[in-house]
């Protein structure tokens, strides 16, 4: 499942191919991919919109258009591609946006999604969708002081709390496990037991794993997301039974809140 670094990498890759292009029309091939508005209104409103900005918030890919914003959440298996002018739609293509360049050149932005969990919104008020998200971990609103206070307001285990997008936005299973290991914190530790020093370590760790993830173009752990290299630098994720890079103890895998969780039982003592 693409997390913040994967979505950021996709946005950076696609940006030069999208900015300044005008949307000729859109072919919605699986209507349930569209969360808002109705398919009819979607086709009508998107036509003629110019792409002003290509950005990201948490795991949402965002195209700021002349009047609207097109928000795409890739969820489990979504991916985005730029393709040439003449394309034959493929089985898992859910949305094809036809683009016109200022020099008359044509291209297509294709949203493909085998498992169909991905969602799209076209809205004049992106905050309707994004408003409930917690702070952006690489943004200014996220500080170690905020994190310490926020952790103490909750009485939850660290792992599920960090996955909660309304608490902090953008982390998924991989980067949460990596950040907790780097901060030497147990995934099952109670959020209200975290000291100021531990909150500082967690703050630094979250930012570091995300930044390294972006630098490595994200992590490619399955056939969905390609081209990333961060999987070669995992400290704990997907390393069950392998030695901890710090102390040599076998990495353990447990299930927390139905999510597979990897940690070093020695470095991350509860
Ligand atoms: Zn260790």
C-alpha cells in the first residue's frame, strides 16, 4: 500500500508532465472509483480545467485545477501513469484523463487499480475530504512538543495510533514500524507513557524514515508500486527472524490491531 513517500515520489515524477495541461475530457471506467460528485457532474466539471499544481497531502495525490481539485487516494493497489496520445484502455484502468498541451500535444493520465479500493474526488472544497487528517509529518505543524502533548491526550498503543490518519497523516505499516524501531519504542507501548525525550526521538525518527523513503523513491514490496529502493534499507519491516542491525537479536513479527508489526525485542523493550 503506497504511503507518504510513495505518493510523494509519484507526484514528483508526474508533475512535469501535468502542469499547464488542459483536461479535454475524462473516461471514468469504473464509476465506484469516484467518491464525489456524480459521474455526470464529474465529466461535465473536469472538462476544460487547467492543471495548475500537482501536490500531495498525506497519502492523497492532488491536482489543483482552475476551479476544482482532483484528489486521488491510491489505497491498496492504485497507481498513476502518463501515457501517450493513442492508448488502448487496459482491464484495470479506472479513470483516463485526456490531456491537451499548449503546443497541441495529447497525452493521458491513467489511474489503474486492480483491487478497486482507490478513490477519486473532484471538489471545489478539498478540505471536505482532507480536513479530518492529522498534521503533515514533514510540515511545520508537526513538532515534538505537539507530538508529546497529543500522545498524552490519547490512551492507545503507539502502533495503531500512528497508523490513525486523523492523529498523524501519511504513515502506513512500513514507515510506522521503521520509525518506532529507530526511536527505540515498543509498538505496544501506551501513548500516554511516552516521555518528552522519547517523543523527541519519535518525532525525529518519523521525519527521518519518511525523508529517506522519499530519497529512495519509496519502497517496492510487491508488484503494485515499482521503482522504489527503500525496501533495501528496511531495519525491521519484512525482516522477521533476521538479525537486528543494531544488536543482532532476531526481529520479531506480531499482529497489532490486525496489522503485521515488526520490531526488535531488545532495542524496543516495553
Ligand atoms: Zn536490536
